[in-house]
C-alpha cells in the first residue's frame, strides 16, 4: 500500500469538539461532523450554489437588523457526540455573529437545497436533527426537472420537537414567516 492510499487518521475515530476546534477553515470546508464522524460533502453544482446565494441575500435584506443570513456556515447541534451541520443557508441572531460555534438557540431558520445524493439526508435526517435541536423554521428547496425550484417550508412544533408542514411555493416565495420576504427563484 502506498502512502497516497492510507486513509487519514480522522477517518478511523470519532472527532471531538476540541479536535474540530483546532482545525483550520480549509480543513472544515466541505465537511460535516455527524455523531463524531467526518462526512465529506461532494462539491455542489453552480445551480445549487446560486440558489443558496440568492436566497441568503434576499433573507438577509428582509430580516432587518436583528438577523443575518449566510451560506457556508456551521451550526453545532450537539457537543457529544459532536454533530456539526453546514446548512446551505442559515438565518441567525445578528448579535451572535462573533460567537463560535453557532448554536441552535442562535438560529431562526435553516435552508437545505436538495442535490443528487443528498435527498434522504436533506428530506429526513437533517430535518429531524434541526427539529430536535429546536430550530424554529426549516425550508427545503427541491430542484425540479423544469428548472423551477419547489420550496417546502416547515414550522417547529415545540411540544413534539418535530416540524409540521407549512407552505409550498413553486418558483417564487411570498411569506410573512419568519418575516415578510418575497424571492423569485424561478429566474435561476
């Protein structure tokens, strides 16, 4: 076996919060930590990234001074075993911009753009994890064959720590919750 074929040490044991905290931004890019194990995400398509960016920009503008919206942003769902998710868009309290790691109590809304290979994770696993963490709103963007995105929105039921269906939008989003926003994603 050559040196290039040897798997990195982090693939063989769970990562702790302290270990992850010592990694550089470059090492953390494109990965999530689930139950202590590193999960490598494939590079997203240009369409995926554009959807996330347009959505984040519109949410950031609509959210007012109390909330920020960003892409490529870690959310620490739990410390032991370490679970860090990197939603496609995160709306979080503006006053917590310098607090690392971002915790669920700082987050109002997470958005996942479903890609080939992430269907089950985005539709079921992440939705459950975000709900269990107490994040109030979850939006899932489905990329359709005709190119017009389908936006499924969910609202947390705090008693059951699960999401209930809210609105579904095709192309353009017009909603008042969690704040008033209009976004036309059909122009992608």
